[in-house]
């Protein structure tokens, strides 16, 4: 819903699957859905399909799984900043490779189980 309480998108549910007609979504009244869309159709559909990767979008076209999706080859010609930020991971702490055992008996290795029968 938008700020005025008007439904922007409706869907039908059949056999636990929601189907959305994308032809109805692409109306001029839904400017909020198209406001950040790129001029190319590849990026427009990449954003409409929740930043789905282009190989999967091409698979959807090939198998005709999305109504209203144009029959074309979708290509990635630049990086999507939203996808790039979503893949950022915090750097791991640098592991300590050298163990400072400069005193005798500072580091001990022992067998805690004792002899075992084989």
C-alpha cells in the first residue's frame, strides 16, 4: 500500500502459489515501482524481480515461467549497487599465526584419554 492506503499490487493465490500479472504492475500510476528503474529493460526487470541474477532471469524467459516478461536475452552490462552492497561481508579478524611460547612448559600437549584398546 502507498501512503494514501491504496493497494499498489494485488495477487491471486492458487495451490499455495501467489501469481502476479506483471502487465498490470507496469501501469503509469505505479510510479513508485518504476522510480529507480534503469533505462534498459534488463535492469528494469532485474529490479522488478527483486534483484534476481541475470542467468536466472534468462532461465525464466527460456521456460516461459513469468507472464509479461519479454522474450529477450537479459545481459549484465554494469554492477548493480544494491546487489553489491548486499554481498558485502565484514572482514574476519586476522588469525594469530605465531604462538608466543617463549618459556619452558608454557605450552603442553598431552593425551587426556589414556591408552585405548583397538
